[in-house]
């Protein structure tokens, strides 16, 4: 069993007997040290999507499905195509890619984990940490190396924007936690 | 055809600490029973704490009716037999109890498994809501009313978030509260009688009356010193509770109790008994400035429409400071630009910040503007009635 706060996009869980793939999981702190997790999920049998919210300590049975290490190849609207080491290609629906779409770029070498249900690729998980280059951000703030002052930065390739430390400059490579979309540190 | 409102309701409350949980649940229970005519059972796991705000409650009884609400004891930890209270025979038989239209679990409290099983088994499944904590943060709007299908059972709970915007569940507000507040605040005789009932002398010229309801707070001595040394006489009304030892220590005393009066310099402190909710409302209405804590008294201070300072329930990692700032940001909308920073500075100083004396001086200088702002703020919030929203939503998802 896994608690709601341990789940992440790409996990498959059982809800009322139906396997559901989590497309997005958003953690928020509630009152009295409690927390809630808002999850967007899709039924693998019904195909229907739903937005839900759970207490962070709600428990779920995780369904372990076949997984393969793959690399991202290209986007063929509306499918993202991944390839395994034997050059087999697998298509994942754009909707099922979830937050991973923020970091998918042509030519990326990060190993992704593609999950299969009854032979069909149904979701993709990125490594917990990836490195991406900053395409644009406002000029660095001199003197602040604390990492506490943040500013937005746009990533090369996906164009995804996220808050980064004020000392980051255009062209810097940064480490990002893909589970939370949070900047971790400068990578170069 | 539009469905009817639910007719019966179970509210489950697990008292964590203090009086916030039960305070909100008791208020909601009375409103649903007395204003909307529901048959309400309030399940409480700590009758001793509840008894502080409901004097006629008999804590030895596991079942009784007070003010239109059936109050039932339950053991949220399911260890009643070991604790021997009230006695094992009085433990609820949940399979017989789960036959209501609406079930509300307050503040994410876990319902007994057997009660949930009985809900699943019942022919007409009740609407099941989780009444969440109050927050002014933006994320609340996108979470409000979302379903939470049970991971294992064919049963869906819904998350219901109180809040300060129309896209949230709103705030608890009794039907005639604001009219009663206005009548009291216009009636000087009623206020004089009220002060006499507390054995507090009549107001003197230029005197400031402040209620002080707080958790332990390192800023208390500095604030009391500022009042003591200030030019303006300050009468501080202090309900018995967690702040009392610190205030007593300021006067060099080991402790205090209701009825004590302590005076030094410009400051007089009157220790009040812990009072019932309607009496606490009157205290908030009668004072010029209110220091409040947690969720329930914070909302009541906003209905009182007087300048207020909120001490938020402290959480790990300082996450409560974001919540404090979220309400502060909403509250100061519409305030003159020079008054808003005074609110921010004092709220921050009162919640772990520094230099509360200076922050108080700036806040106090803006008191007139804040006093004018209070009624407009309360009116703005009053259009979003939590109990009504909750019943309306229950009708929609039934």
C-alpha cells in the first residue's frame, strides 16, 4: 500500500477496483499539520478522467505493471513516441504523459520509464532529477547566493517555466525535481 | 425536480487539542438543527473539552440532547474498553447508526471502519463530506467540492473547503448574527450591562478595551509592557486559557483565575472565565481590538467587525505563515495604503516576528481606519454562508 502523498504521476493505483493511472499529483498543506493531495487520474478500463482529492495519508493499493526503460524520440500529434534499447517504439497519449511533458525535448538522453497495461503504453515517468538548460530568465541578482530569492526561468526545448534561484543566468544548466517541478541547484 | 435538503446528519469530531475543532462542529451542528431543521447527531470523542463551552453537558453520558442537537460520545481511537469510558456497553453499534442523509467528517477525522461499512451497505447511501480546515490560500478554490472516491469501497467522499471567496464553501454565519451584532454595538446600555455582568468597570475617557485570546506567545510580555507604559489606558480582557500563565508571570504571579484583576501603569487585566460561544461573540463585539487565535475565533472576530490580530495555529516548517499572509492579503484589500502595512507588521510580529511594541504603535495609530474597514469586510464575506452552501452541495450530489 502507498499513501496518497507517496504517489506520483505515472503510478497506477486501484480505486474502487478500477486501475487508474495518475496523471498529476499536487500536494498542499492543510491545517493542523494535515495535508491533501489533488490527483488527476484516468481509468485504464473506462478511459474516463477525473479530478480527485485525498488526505495525504489515505492508502492505496498500487498496481505494479510492466515497465521498460526508454528514451523519448519525438512527438507525433497527439502521441509521444518512446523507444526501448531494442529500437521498439511505443506511443503514449499526450494526456497520459502528465507533467513529464514539461521536460520532454528532442534528443534528450534521460532514461524514462514507460508503463504498460495489457500491452499498451499508458504512462511515462521521468527520473526524479533531471538537468535542463535555461533558455531565458531575467538577469542574475548580484550578491544573492542564498537560493531563497526566486525568479521565473524558461527551459530550452519545452518552454516550461519554473521558479529558480535569483543567481541563475541564461544558458545555465539546472537540476530539477520532476516530482515537484522544483528547482534544486545549478548543475554546471 | 429539485431535490430536498438532507433531513438528518451525523457530524464526527475528533478533538485534537484546544477548542477549535469542537467549536466549529458545535456551531455547525446548532445551525443545521436550529436554522435548517435537520435532525443532527454530533459525535464527539472528548466530552470534557466540549463541556467547557457547553456547561449543561453531562460528561458521564454517552448520549444526550442539548439545544436541539443530539450529542453522542465516540472513541476516535477505538480504545474505549482500555480507557473504560464511558463504559463498553455504551459503545455505538455503528451498523445501526449509519442511516442518515448526510455524514460530515470534520477536519479529516477518520470515521470508524464499521460505520463506513454500514454506509456502503445502506440502500440509500448518505452524502459524505469532509469539512476541511479554513484557509485563505488560492489553492483551496481548485480543491473545493472535489470527489474522493474510496480506494477500496463503492463510496465517494467529497472535500468541502471553507474559505473567503465565492468559489469556496464560505464561512459559518448564523442567520441573525450581524443584526444582533449591530443592535448590541448601537446600544450603549446593553454594553454597560454587559461590562457589569463581567464585573468590569465602565469605560473611562480615551480607554482602549482589548480582548486577548491566544496560544502561548513570546510576544505577550513585550505587548503588555507597551500597554503598561503607553499614554492610553488599556483594559485587557483575558479569557482563561493558554495565555494566562504568561500574563500572570508578567505581573510576577505564579498563576491566575477568572475574576482576578491585575493593574500596572496604564494597563489593567481582567481574567474572564472561559465562556460559551455567544458570550465570546459579545466580548468581541464590545472590545475595540481583538486578539484571536486558530480558526473559529478568527472568523468570529471578522464578524465582530473590529480591528483584529490573528495568531494562527503554528505548523511544522513554518507553513502556517503562508496561510497567515494569505488571509492578511485578502483582509487588507480596500484598506488605505498606509493602513495595510500596519496590519502586516503586527500580524507578523504576533506570529513569531519581532518588535511587537513598535508594530502595535503603528497598528494603533491606524485603528480608526481599521475600525471603518471591519464592517465592509464582514459584509463582503457574509454573502457566502457555509451551512447553506454545504446543504446545497449535498442536495446536488445526493
